[in-house]
C-alpha cells in the first residue's frame, strides 16, 4: 500500500526533528519535560508542517500510556465517550494519552467533556492547533495546559529534511539522484517553513522524473515549477491573515516601503484585495494624517482604481499608494486628539451645549435671552474668542499640533491670529 513520503520519513527521535530549537534543543524546556517522562497536558500551537504531530508521537512512545488519536475535524462526542469507556480497564491500565489534532474545531461542549478526566489525570491531553489557542480553546482547558509555540522551520533546517527525503526516495526507487546546484536550497526556501510541503515536493520531482541508466536528473527548473507559490501561508480566517494585515500597517507607519510592498504583495497574491485596501485607507488618516492631508484623497483614488481594475492590475495603484504612505511624513495628532475626546465622552464629561451654539431655530420659543452667537467672519482674521466646549470641558485640550511642516505652519498662522 502506498505510504506518503512525509509519513515514512517522520522523525523517530527528538534529535531528528528539524526546527523548533527554541523548545527542543539540548536544555530546551519541552525537551526536558519529555525526557523527564512526566508529561503534563500540553497544547502545541503553530503552522502546519512544523512537527507538532511528530513530537506528540515521540512523546507517546516515551510513556506507558495508551495512545489515542482524534482529529477534531471529524471526531465527535461519541468518539470521546469511547475513549472514556476504556479508562480504568485493561485497555488503558495506566490512563490514556490523547492526541487531539486541530482542537479549534471542537466546540465548547466537546472540549468540556474532557475536563473531569484531565483534572484527575486519567487522560493526558496533547492538543494541536494552527490557530491562536487563547482565542479558540476553552479557558478551563487552557488553565490546565501548557502552551508551546511551534514556529516556521528556517530554510537551512528544512534543507536537512529535503536531503533525507532525497536519500529515502533513492532507496525506494533504486535510482541515483543527480541534483543541479541550488535544487535543495530552492525547495527548502520555497516551502515557507512547512517541512511536509518540502518533502512532498521531493516526492513529486521523483515521480515526474525520467531516469536514464539508473540516474534521475533533477533540474533547478523543475524545482522552481514544483515550488511555485508553495511558500504562501495564508488563511483568511486565521492568524496569518491578521498578522499580514498588521505587518502591512506597521510597515507603512514605520516608513519602510520595501516591507510595505512585501506584505502588500503577500495579501494580493492571496487574493485579499479588500483587506489591503482597508489598511491603506486607514493608514492615510491614522499615520500620515495632517502631516500630508492630501494622502487621504490620493490613496482613496488609488483604492477606487484598484477596485475597478481588479487583480492582477490592482497591484499597480495599490503599490503606488503603499509607497506614498511609507515615504510620506508622519503624524498621529489626529488619532491622539479624537481618542482624547472619545475618552471624555465615554467618561460622561458632556454637559449641555453652550447657549451660543444651540440651534438658532430655538430662539423665540420661551428662551429669556438671545443666543449671543458671534459670527467669526465678521471679525478680523475670521476669528473671535468665544466658548465652544461645554462648561465642564471649557479648558480641555485634545489636539496638539504635530512637529511636521504642515501642522507647524498651521500653528504659526493661528498663533498670529489669536495672539
């Protein structure tokens, strides 16, 4: 029966696991826990292909507990009850080590059904998830578990797995692989930190190859074709979506056009046109603001053009907007001002609108005095001193001029008018 190469090559010891040195290297916390033999409840969080299932299997082999595996995408309450029924029987005399893959797909009731048995130790839970566990795992489970984050595997680490995969495929096929320079590096870098994807690429290259005299020549061109777009990691509802949007916004704010273009390209390659447009529009007001007020209409025009053009042409006006925002002068004076005003409103510091500012149509309907509003255009410089804020806030200051040329010019103008 066919066995995927990625499953056949799965490491059997911690030393064979590529990546995750921050927790699995000599002296690493997770490694020390595993070697102690006293396994707590754990949640493995990270992208696919980073070794979560592999490490769980290695842990299971080091314990005297019966291993049970469930995938939350297909399992239900009945499967949990079946495992619970085995407890305290000959089928599981030392308890059960439950490996629950994709725990984020279990609802609250399904997760809660495990609590009693996790609490008394009859079930040791090792759960894995590709989504942030603090958002998708029930708090009672979290409080009884230790979370370990599995990170993208660096290209130099993934290359070790690629070489092992080549060696195993040579044994499988009785062929000698002849690799062009740069093939393994290309596969390792294009997998986007997903070792399984890199191994699958090796298997595909062997399947598609045409051996001659027992030699299979693998070209860099074939490696490029196999790995095309494979490095993309994106999930519209997952962490990668929000991380990419956040990175675009922060790159614009940090005045790094190259990083901004990188994250913009990532979003557009994933087809997330709306998300990219929203971030660009927001940055124009939040991060550039009054330092360059024309950024708002320019970016709006670029976004409108992008929406009318659609992908792939939309990348052009959006790239123009991203470069403009990243290289524009910055000011967050607008953000600080409106946040300060909102804070007072939410705190209940409101007060009645000053009589001078009330609706003029209210005059003559029982009020004992005239409105008394002074029309600024009737005064020199089109300005006259009068109170606009409610009495409880009459001395409040929300807006402070930014230190950029545009806002300082406005400050100088009004300082001169208001003396």
